[in-house]
């Protein structure tokens, strides 16, 4: 798997510190399961954070603070505890959110070519699977908040390049794009958004609002 698009270092360090909400931690943890390069960055950040805590501990931390902080680091970085040990062929920790393999997922059809599967929502930030039919596009849109899109199967292209399995795209309010799925297979993404998308075409916007994009 050749991965060209990675989370920012800021996101990886934030993940290592355990300060992310569950949906964001889920998408980063799933990218890490697919990307050895980012796993190394997170391991370095954890080592640096642990050393820093050890240095600070005698002066300013409560006696139990170091242990509880290290325990937090050793936990799952804000990602949820494993809900099941099932193996549905998806990277961990995504498996824990599935009740069946990706290709047997019960999709909610938004349009004939676009389907979703909500996974989890925390404080307005939602994680969902999005499946696009081969060659289909999502209308030109911008973002009110931040959106992280991780390709699990297939791929898509937009104004910023091509994204294949393991690639993660970070979209911000400045991002305006028209993603189009590859022609040869369904594209399945894990997407996390903290605010609805803003569509340039009002009728697409109405559909998106109905389905909670
Ligand atoms: Zn990476």
C-alpha cells in the first residue's frame, strides 16, 4: 500500500497526547493501522511526552499524576475500548465499530450512487462510512468545519490529487472541491466532520441536510 497523504504532525501529536474526541481518534487510529510512517511519529511523540512528564514530576505534579498520565497515554489515545474481538477484515480499531464485513454493510442510500453508515457522534463531531459508486462524484462543496476523509477501499480524485487506500485528506473551510470516485470500484471512506458541508447547488444541499452530512 503506497500512502501519499498523511495527517498533519499537529494531528498526530494531538493523538499521542490523548486529547482527541472519539470520532477523530477513530480516523487517526485507523490511518495508523495502515501507515507505519505515522506510527513511528506517534511513538516518538509518546516517548518525548513520557520523558517530559518524568522530568516535571518531582516539582509540580501530584504524586499520582505521572501514573495516571502514563496510563492515559498507554490507553487508546481517546479511541474507544474494543467493543468486540470480531475480525471483519477492516483495520483496527474500525473493526470494533462494525457488525459485519465492509462489503456486507447495511448502507443508508442517500442517492442511487451515494450511501452512508453512521458509526459514532460526539459533541457534534460525527464519524461515518461513505460509499460512492464507481465514477460518481460529490457536488462542488466547501466545509464549515474540518473534515477528515480516510480511504479504506477504492479511491477518489479531486482538485488536490488522487487518494487511494490509507490516504487521508484534511479539508478545512478554505477547501473547495469536487471529489470523484475511481471508475473501477466502489470507493469506501471513513469520514469525520465537525460541521455540515456547504453545497454550491441548493438541491444537493437539501438532500445532504436531510441525511445529516
Ligand atoms: Zn501516515
